[in-house]
């Protein structure tokens, strides 16, 4: 299980680097319900950082 977590963290770091290097607009799509709006708001704040 530890190996899978370490592999996932490495892939997330790679994805973060790709997102940080992207210079265009990003479109976030979510469900139009309370959970979707809340999770979209969290993602917008995270992406803004």
C-alpha cells in the first residue's frame, strides 16, 4: 500500500508541475448542486494559489 501511495504522490507532483507551467485559461466543470459548487470553489482557490 505504501508503494502505491508514493507512486500516486509522484504522479500528483508531475501534474502540479504541468498545471503551474500552463499559461492559458483553465475551465473547471462541476455539478450544479451544493457539493459541486463547494468542490469547485475549493478547486478555484487551490488553482489560484
